[in-house]
């Protein structure tokens, strides 16, 4: 960004100038990214389609199916956490609509998360990025209940202002 600013200060650059500067300074061809973000209306949405961890014999068989729900493609990490604290991170290129990871471990998996570091800030729905084996309905109801209370408070303050 600083190189771009220095080169084009007091001038009128075009978006193509910015894209060329990013490609040059990163040493990579990022045209694929700018085509999706700037030149199209594709949406980024990655999530977990399926997550199971079942006991078979003396170990657990875990199946993780991350899915690309939107049309835009971006490489993301898929992190699976096991009950014994072990974490396995897979790098998924996101080109295919979905992929399947299978693990056989002595410990049961407890959660899976797509893009655990939230690198892809353009993901339109973060609620489908994580799945756990234990239901977390109480956490969700508390979150949405508090959001509703804030909304209600705003409505009441607005009403009080006009009355």
C-alpha cells in the first residue's frame, strides 16, 4: 500500500494500477482474486456441510465435509479439534464445491472450523463456519436474545425522542 501511495500520490490512478502494484509487490499473480472481488458479483461463503465422529472398534472415525456455498473461490484452512486437545489443520484450495477429510484417532473429534483465523473477511455467513458435536443452543439463544434487547432499547429511545 505504501508503494502504491508513493507512486500515485497527486495523480489519478485507476483500479488496474492498484491491481498491477499488488501483483508486482507480492510477487504473485493475484488477478484471480481481483476478478472475483472487483469484476464479478460472486459471493464468498464457506462452511461445514457434515461433521461426524463415531466409535469403531478401539478408535474414532471422524468425517469432515467442508463446503463452498458461494461461487467465489479462495483457499481456506479447515481445523478439526479432538477431545484430547489435538488439532489437525488442512489447507483446502476451495476449487471443488466440497471436499472430504477422514481421520482415525484414539480420541473423538469435538469441533471443526473452516477458516479458523478468519483470513477470508469477505465470507458472507460466518455462522456456518463452525460445527460441534455437542449442541450449543444456549449460546446462540443468549447471543440473539441480547441482540434483540439492544434493538428493542434503540426502538424505545427513538420513540422517546419523538414523543
